[in-house]
């Protein structure tokens, strides 16, 4: 699965680089902070639509082909943004870039396809770790990418999308080298979960993404208002992205060992604490940076736990459909958060925006508590293997002619 890991790395780089540039470019083209959140909103809408399309393609042509198609669409979107001269062009290209975001996020399920039920969370984590490397590097390339764009005679920050286009295209080529369909792994019937658990998985994915996108979308603009330069903004975004993906091995281990519901509760608590810290430290870049790292960690815990709840005990042929709806739930929630974040910040400041995020994050904790009360604490936790048969003593041995002769 080396091609999948490299493709995830390149996709993560392109995704984070474009995301860091989008809010700044929208503000410059639109002339107002109120429109800075629109690219993120359009991005997640495009991601949600593309996720459903890729889920359908996965069932027919295999997951690698479907993900490669999404990355190819994102390559075209990056080219559109490069030549966009106004806000409308930026938003049109960003809509296509949503397919790349969906492909990068759905890649975690590709790693889990061949894993047994009890190890699926850790399998997802391997791809998330690979995504981390590129996602952390991406925002730090804002300055050299901007210089590249100016050298090519492109508008400001256009170079970021040139790099994104190259990365998306290479990633698509790598995925086309993978087998169309992975070896089938039959689900463990002991890991089957009730339908309500899948609903909770959708809720966890949506709420965690709403909080993360809502609080993070306007962070680059807020840092710019505090006097931070592109280099400092890129560093903060990189640290946040590291928090989003680097803890994936720990999140996977906790989910496989504790169960998805307790891990969900931990995710909600982390999101609440980080959002409150961002609200309190909105005027201090250092405190805000720490809060955004913790925000990423909470999001990662929610992503792994929610994904596990969503697909636990589901036959392999049915998983792409649920996974697609999971991305839709994330996209719809994040789209609302991204669109509203600019207006909320313009009206009440970044502190109000972060406080609203804390209130929404509390719903994740409430969902975990409700699941525990309803008896689903171990719903997505692998069942223990059956005990081996106990050896029989002479008195318990099955009847046989030899025993009859020996006993008279």
C-alpha cells in the first residue's frame, strides 16, 4: 500500500496548501473579511457531492479508480483557480477542488478495506499519518509558492494552486497503479452493530467537522489582523494540521482498545477545551496556536471514532455507501460552519466564533453519553475471540464402543 500512502501525502499537501491560501485570496478578491469563509463553504459542498459520486464509482470500478477520478477533478479545479481573476472564478475552482478533499479523506477507508474488524481503526491511522506529512508541509510552502506564482506572472497566491495541481495529478497516477479491488474481508458477525450506532457515527463526524472548520477557517484572517505575516500564519496552520493527523495512531489504538464511544467522549471534551482556549486567548497568537493544535487533536479522535462507529460490522460491499454519506454529513456541517464563520467574526469577533464552537462541541460529549446510557458503549469494540473448548475428562468423554467394552 505504499502508493496509497504516497498519494495520501501528496493529496494532504495540496489540500492544506490550497486551504491556507483560499481564505486570504478570497479576502483580497472580495475586499472584505465577510467573504473569506466562502471558499471553505464551497469546498465542503463540492467534497460532499464528490463523495457520493466516488462511493458509487467504488462499488462499480473499485476504490482506487474512484479516488483517482476525484484527484483528477481536483487537478482541474486547481488550474481554474490559477487563472481566476475574480471571486467567482475562485469559488468555481474551489468547488472542483472539493473532489480532491473527498478523495484524501476517503483514502482512510481504502487502507481499512483489507483489515479485520478489530484492526480497522489502526489501518485508517496508517493513511492519516501519511497525510500528516504532506498536510503539515503544505501551509509552510505559502511563501515559496507565492514567489513561484509571481515568477510565472500569476496573481498573488496563484503559485499555491500550481503546486496543488501537480500534487493532485501525481497522486491520481499513483492510485491507478493499485489493484481495482482489494481482497475481500468478511465482516465478523460478532462485531455487528445496531443501526443507531451508525447514526451516532454520522453525528460525531458532522459535529467534529463543524467545530473544527468553523473555528479554524477564520484563524488565518484573525492572525493577519494581529499582525502575523504569511510565514507565521503558515506555521500556525501547519501545527494545527499536525494536530489533525499526527495523533492518528493513538486515536486508532484507543478506539480499537477502549471502543469508539469512550473515544468519542474524549474527542468531545478535547474540542470543548480547545475552543474555549481559543476564545480566551483570541488576542494572543501563542495561546491561539496552542488552542488550534488541541482543536486538531480533538478532531482526529472524533474522526477515527466516528468512522469506526459508522462502518463497524458492515459488509465490505456496503461500506462505500455509508462512507459516502459520512463525508456528506461532514461536508454539510462544515459548509454551514465555513459560510457562517466569516459573518460571525465580522459581527462579534473571533472570541465569539470560538465560543460558539465550544457550545457545538459539547453536543459530541452529549452524544457519547447518550450512547453509553443506551448500552452501546462497546458497540464498535471488537468482540473477544471465543474461548477454546475445555478438555474433557474421562467421565465427560463421548460414548464409544471402546468405552462400552472397557466399562462392561
